[in-house]
């Protein structure tokens, strides 16, 4: 029987959530038979917070606080700097998540090497690999590691001591699930361990005014494993995404206290590591099949950056009572809205069609500007008629079948012109027209835009009377 200082909890082996009693199914991730018994010592848990700094701060008037204009640390990666808002802020705690094998450790090793080459002190702590294994990976991608300190350690007390001793300008912890406080009886990856280790690193980053980057494992659902408070306590949350068999990786910002969360960074996995991709629009254009049916290019915005993405559609007669609607990289609700407008306002018979939509390259086209491109790709597939490869489309579709303007149209049109496109179907843009060679076909209604987009169709698209059923 446990004494008063001990308690038995049950920890999920999949998501590391804690429960006070055993259940057949985890209440958080809903997986079966994943709760395992875990004996934790309350006294040890409380005394383990000896790292917690004692401060005698007193409240200050907001108007009297002086802002420290310390510059951001340049990570010497244009794509990483873009997502971070121009570099990493001193004293910040950054969390990087991603699937196993996606390239998190490789990317951070490159960042550590880049910063160390500028004369700054960098400490790379690995709880999953030995120093020899890190050396092998560094040699493979051409990193000499001069000035870069490597520490293979899982004890959090020792890691904090080395940070105090070395006083690095940048610290990298790979990963937060592999380190633990030795005086807490639960093992690494436990919810308590993850929370306490992250909190200790948070206070250390603020105390030393030195940024710390930590990596985190993800669950099968794509969320960072551990308590949700882990994402709340850090300053920046980043995700490294990409198909496992593809060469491109996307770095997305889900949270950023010091910059925009709309920016993305694009990298390509090569023999020498992850290389910046300065012009992601080439990804969609270079691999596109000429005169492909159900395919169109749409200029989307990721933060302030216009990117050309290819939207593909496939329609086929369904053998199921309820036809499938599959959206990969497209907001499911917007796809259903576009289908409803095409059925009600245009009169297309697609109610018995399986519809599969895809955005190539791992990008996401979830903004309203992609509505017209979705509609054109669907019509192209339904009529088995290709759209001109030099034609793009942008515009939001209203429920009455009208086209509405979207933001930053000039920036999108300039990107299309620079990438060699000749025409763009768009809502009325008025004074936003640019002096480019791009021909802008303005349309106030969806029916007119569809008719102009599918030029080779033998059956012109006509708007359906509003009172038609």
C-alpha cells in the first residue's frame, strides 16, 4: 500500500496524458489499452523544483519600463528567419515539432553550425543520440562543427549546470521528451517531466537572456506529445511538415509572440541537408503536366509572401449512396460551399460525383482566394477539358454566385507575371491593376468566369435562374 507521499497515476503511452484511475481507453487520444501504471513521489516532485529561481521583483509602472532594443540573432537561413520574424529573440523559448525522420535534428544542427560560425557560443544537447552519432550526421551533410559544443545528456540538472557554465548564446535541446529530472520517479516523456523540464528551460532562457530551441515528438494525430501547457508556456511553436517520400519540407509558425504566424519557410532535403528554397512557386510549376485536366494555378498568400500552388480536382461517378468529398490541403467547408454554389447557381450535376481535391507540394490553400480555382478545377474535370497552362485564377465566391475581391491582388498578379503566366481570371480589381504583361480577365459572376476559363468547352456555362431548383 502506498504511503502519503506516493500516489499511483496512469500515463498514456501514446499521448502521455495522465489519469487518476485505469481506464480501457485514454480519455485524451481515445486509444485503447494505452494507460500504464506510474508511481510518482509527491515529495520528490515538490523538491525537484530547486531549479526554480527566487526573485524579489516588485511591480513596475508600464510607462517607466525601458525596452531593451537588443537585435535578433541571425540564424543565417532566410527561410527560418522569415518564419521567426527576422531572427530569434534573445531570451525566447522556441518549440519545434514534426514527424519522426522529417528533418528536425538535421535542420537544427545546421542552424547551430551557422550561428557558431559567426563567433557566437552554441550548445547542442541531444538526449537521443551520442556525440559520435551526431558527428556522423554532421560529416554526412558537410558540417565541420568548429565552435559548436555537443552534449549527450538526459539529466536535466546536468544540462542546466552546463548552460550556467558555458553561457551559450544559443542552446538547442533535442528533444524535450528525452530529458528528465532524476529526482522525479517518473521516466522521460512523462507529462510531469515534460512540463517541469520545459518550465525549467523557460526560466533559464529568461534568466540568462539566451534563446533556447527545443524539439518535440508528435502523436499520430500530428499534435506535439505531452501536456498542452507545453505549447502555452513557450514563446514560439513551429511545425516542420512534408511528405515522407518527398524532398520538400515546410516550416510553419503556429504561435509567435514576436512575429506573424502566417509565414512559412520552404526547404528541400538534399545530400547536404535542408537547403533554403527562395522561390517556392517553382515547386508547383516545374512538376506540372501540360494540358492536365482538372488542374489550375492559384496565387495564395502565406503571410506577406505570394506563392503559386496547383489545385487539382478529380470527379468520377460514385457507386456509393453518399458520394465522397475528399479535400487535401483545402478547407473541407469551403469545398462543400463551392459545390453547393455550382449546383444551385450554375446548374452543374455533380451531386452523384465523387470529388477529390488536392493541393500539390504539401501547401495549403485555405483562404477564400482559392474558391474560383477550386470551381474551375472541378468544372475542368467534370467536362474532361483542360485549362490553358498559362492561365491562373483567384477570387472569393459568394453564395449568390458572385465573385468578390480578395486582399493584396497586385502582389499576387505581380508573382504570376514574373513566373510567365499570360492570363488571370479575377474579380473586378479596379485601381489595383498592375502595369504588367499579364492579361487580367475581370468577372463579376462565377458563371462568366467559368465560361472564360474553359475556353475549349463545347457547352458554354450559363448561369442558372435564381428561382430554379
